[in-house]
């Protein structure tokens, strides 16, 4: 009983429990509404568009899945197993498409390859008006675009997995007489499977969550349908039901990933292990390898960025500069900044408290809260709305009773709701990053601090926070950029008239105003490069200057309880 | 009046396992250095953590300087116990210089007081010239001294050291052992240190407590522990020991190599085991001796000889390296244990 009393007095545990519970609530709301489906709505959906939505969504997942597997695994194999001109450079250039939200490259491709775009116009000019060209606004177009931005999430873990094996296993296999493609199919691929499965699941969840691209391409998936019934018909119950089904698909993916991974664990070591068995390509093979890697980088990053630059410069020359650009920029930076601070703060509270004492209930809520990252923004938006509306109505009722005033809808449709939704979606990102740096600090550091008279808060402030400064910055950057890019939840929850860069891109591109959308899109891409730089830094540890205290002190490395 | 008093201290980590600390009771006097000696996993580190306040006891009380810091009703948090701690891996704060590390626990002092105390501790630990260095720029021994200075700076009522020497190589270890001992004595510090190495315990401690399976097997001066082990475990764990089976007959204990006085007053007729240290016997070449040398291992200062009796009994003996006995040689075994230590036999004799 004594022990229970101690637990109740623990203010850190309360704080962590509160954070975890608040973030888990919307997720639990969506899950619980699965249990009470509305037959009416389903009948209506069934009679109208449901079949098309499901078919389109599944087809999208299949197509993107195959696409990112081929590109991601293929390129990872190429850069780890062979030497060719520019290999070292391509190794990290190939990560760059990660900076590009799918909806940005999506609208650029649409503009370039559309009937009125430069490519088709040019071809017609050369070969006459009858020339056939595939329609970019189609299933194939959507899959191409998503594959190009999502393959790095397979490429990265696959590359790491190949590197880790190469030195040990591959030489052993070669010594036993296995070579070339046999080696790839029999040894490398099976060993890398857990890593690849994790990357693939991540890519597919992103594809499921995407709204901007499919909307621009007129390809109706769940996210598009949710948006339409929400804004087009103001039918929130129907949106909720669709969100539920999308959630089921996401959970299915989650489980599938677990199966594919098997019992193996996905891990990613930082720092590069040079593959000793890399084969040097010569002649046309070498140039072909460089050519393929270069083509991907060009198509998925360089050309789109160049196009954005051209449009931006042309636009500013013709006085088409969007007068409200600064307003969008400030809104975006503010939202992203607030969310980054809140998410990192919440992550510190949760991870530090669980480090102190592993309370199973708080740990469970923290686990549920971290599922938010797998959930599409549209689903989270729906889940956030329910508890916020409930709170607003309660508050309103209380104020009317006691003071006779109405608070109206205080939180619903305010920035609070939006930040809340972002927090639900991105808390897992900050928690993971903060925890990764926190576990590097040995528990006896805490004990040393406590025995020298520092309270738990004092230990956090005087020891942990200075030591994990780098990790906190990384976490903040990751959340910041994710918020910048986020589109569907922002569209559904933003306060009326409160537009961000992503919202602006959506508004302009849905009206085919490509050039005008270039500047906000370019800004988002510029932000997206930050986490890529963090990744590259992880791939190639910098010596000296920028290395943090943690990295300098060998005794802290890998010492986990 | 003892400074630290543990009474019936008990701690379970999980309800299924045996307790990590099991009804431990001991007292430490002011200015005394106590070593807790035991194999790994015996509960000695858990005892330190309980004293420091990083674990809550399931039962029992802890008093420091007459103040109860843990019992069924009370739990004083670590930062309010006035207990200093030195860890195996030193755990200096890597983002702080040596002087900032030492000053970490001195927040309550104002600036002049803090600077003064840091200066004192730097001098005591011979670190004055390294005050501005960061921990990773120090050698192992320097880190050790810095950690000690940091823990001692706030005048802790008691200092706890958890395996403080086990990270050092043999040469440095002997040196640090001496330095730490000197500093602790100079400051009159009350200290408990935990080790699995009896040599460390004997060299530094006034008293040694031998811990096994969470229980205190014996506590006493190093000489007592070595010469008068209270239990077979202590006899076996502290130094090497031969267990010579015998039977209590009249006033003595009859064994294969002679009769020993029954100083422990074991009951007449019972089967017992007499503890014989390997350095407590002499081997003499004797063609009619009952034992035969079966192996010989040169150890440097002495030689380990293993002898076997016709009954199959095997004894280990350390002999000066000058003793030139060879395997297969017949020997006569003369033991002179003083005093004689005997325990009731652990396994019934056939």
C-alpha cells in the first residue's frame, strides 16, 4: 500500500500519464467508433462510391509497394555492392527526394506532362496534333509520383542492412562459391528482409495518408473521399466512417509489417561500414550505373526543384508575387514552431518519466500515443474533433449555467485543435529521437546527480538536457518539417481563413495555378532538406567540430541499462 | 552511537525471485570504513542503492545519523539523505569541467563558499592543475579522484563506493587503493564500499561484511573474517580453503591427517569438516607418508601442490617456491591451523 501511495505522489508520472492519455484519446476515439458503425451511412456509401474508393486505394498501395521495392532495393544494392563514377555522391543524393512532399512533385509533373504542358505541346509541335501521349493524371501517374518520393524510405534501411552484412556474411558466401544474383536472392535479400519490410510499411503508410497528390490527379482514395464528404457535403458522420475504414487498412499494414519482419529486429546503426567486397564496374556498365542513379536523382529531385525555381523567378518578374506569401510563411513557421516545442517538451516528460519508473499503464498509453505516426492525418483530424467538441460543449454549458455567458466553440477550429492533431501525429517522432539520446546516458548519471543533492527535475535540467541537446534539436527539426509538409489534417482542422504554405499549395494547384504554387512549394522543399541533412550526417559522422559531447565521450556510447 | 544503522532490511525485485537483500542488519560507526564483500549478484550493490535512496526497502529500517530515512512510513529521497556516491564507471558529468563537477553538489553554498570548497577538494585530490579539463581529457586514475572529490565536496554524512577499483588495471589499482584510503582517512570519512575482491576489502576496510544471497554471513575485522570464518561460505569465499572431513570423538576431531581440538564444541559423534587454509600446512618428503603429490603449479611467489590421500581426499597447499616436491612423490602432511575452525558436515558422510 505504501508503494501505491508513493506512485500517486509521483508528479512526473502524473505528467507523463496525462500527456500520453491526451495524445492517445483521439486514437481511442476513432478506434472505439469502429464498434458502432452507422448502417445508413454505409448503405449510402456502398451504393455510391465505396467500391471505387477501396479498389483505388488497394491498387495504389500495390503499385507503390512494387515501385518502391524495385527502386529502393535496387539502388541500395547498386551503391553498396558496386563501385562506379560518382558512387559516393549518389549514395546521399539518392536520399534527397525524401525532402519532396508527394503533392509538390505531383503538381510539377502534372504541369509538365499535361496536355497543355511543355512536353506534350512540344511533341505536338514536332509530330503534329495526333501524337499519342499517356495521361499523367491517371493511376500510373499517381504511382510514379509516389514511388519517386517514397523509395528513399526503403533505400535507406536496405542500404544499411546490405552494408552491415557485406563484410561478414557476403565474404563467407562468396568463399562458398555463391556469386552475383544468386548471392543477392539467397543471402543478401533474406537477411535484409526485416529492414526492408519496415521501410516498405513506412512508405505504404505514407501512401495511404497522402491527400494532395491523389486529389490533384483526380484519383479518389480514402483521404480524398473523407475530404469531400467533410467539406463538400458537411457530412462528418460519413467522414468518420470512412476514416474508420482507412484506419482498418492502416492497422492491417501494421500487422503485415510485423509478419514480414518476422521475429528479426529492425535496427539501423549510424556511421558507415565500408563494404569490402564492392565490385568495381568498368566501361559501359559503370556509365550505366551512374546513369541510372543520376536519372533517378534528376527526375525525383533536380528537375522538379529547377522547375520550381524557374516558375518562382518568372513569377516574381511578372509581378505575380503572391502578396499573402509572407502571411502563409509566418503561419506555417508559427504552427510548426509551436508544435515542435510542444512535441519535444511532451517527449521529454514522457521518456524521462518512464526512465524513472516504468509504470505499465503510462507505458501502455505512451505506446498507443506513438501509433499516431502510422495514422493518416485525415483519420487523426476526425479523432481530434470529437474530444475537442465535447470539451467545448461542456465548457460552454458550465459557463452558461454559472456566469450566463457562452464560450461558443473555443477550441474546435482553433490553432489549439490543429496543434493537438499535429501532436498526435508526430509525438512518436519526437519521443523516439529523444529516447534514443536519453538511453545513451547511463542510469548512474542520474544517481550521481541525485546523491549530490539535485532533485529529479534538477537532474533533468542540469545533466540530461545539456547532454541530449543535439537529440532535442534533431527531434524539433523532424517535427517542424513534418508539420510544414502536413496537408490533410491542416485542411480539415485549420481555423477559418488561416492558411499555411501547404494549404496554399493545395488551393492553387487544385485550380491548376502551377506557377503561383511554386514559391510556397519551394519553401516547403527547402524545409524538407533539413532532416535529409541530419540523415546524411548520420551516414557520414563528422569529425570534431560539430560532434556533440555525447559523441565525444566514448564511455557513454552504447551503455544502456 | 553508530552513524548508520540498517535493521531487517529486505528488498525483493520481483515477487517470484528470492529477495535481493534479506533481513540485513548492520551498523557503521562514525569514521569507520566498512567493506561489503561478496560474489556478484549477492545483494551488496542493492544494499548500497537502498542506503542511497535509489530503491525503497520492502521491509526494515535505515537510519543515518540518528534520523530514520526509510521505514514503513518514511522515505527520504536521495537528494535529501546527505549520502555521497562513487560509481564503478565514475560517471563524471561529461559536459562539465572537473571543477564544475566538484561544484555540482555545492549549490547551497554561496559563490565564495563554493569556490573555496572546490579549491580545497581539488587540492585534496591533487587535481588543481586539471581543474579546467573535461572528464574525457583525464586518465582513469584522475577520473577516479575527481569522482571521489565530487562526492566528498558536500560533506556527506557517509560515502558509498560501488566497486570503485574494478575498472582499473592491476598496477593502477594498487596505487589508487592507497590514494583513496589516504584521502578517506585524512578526512575521517565514514564509508561503505562494495567489492568482490577480498584483497581490496582487507587493505582498505576497518571491518568487512561478507554478503551472500542477500544475507550478512559475517561481519568483523579482516583478520577475524580470514582466520575465524563463521560459516562455510565465508571460509570458501574469503581465501582458499580445504574442507577436511572428520568426526568428533571425546575432546577432539579425528581426521585422516590427525586429531584437532574441538574448539567449537561440536556435538560428540557428529560428522564435521575442518577448515585448513592452503598456507596452513607443511608437506615433507617421506617415503612412508600417506599422501602423494598429484600436481604441481608454479605461481611465482609460491607453488600450488595438490596432494591425494589413499581415501581419495584431496588437499590444496601453497608451498614456498623453494620446496622442490614433484608429482608422484610420497609426502607427509602436517597442519597447524590456529585456531581450528570446524563446521558440521554439509553433506552426510556415508
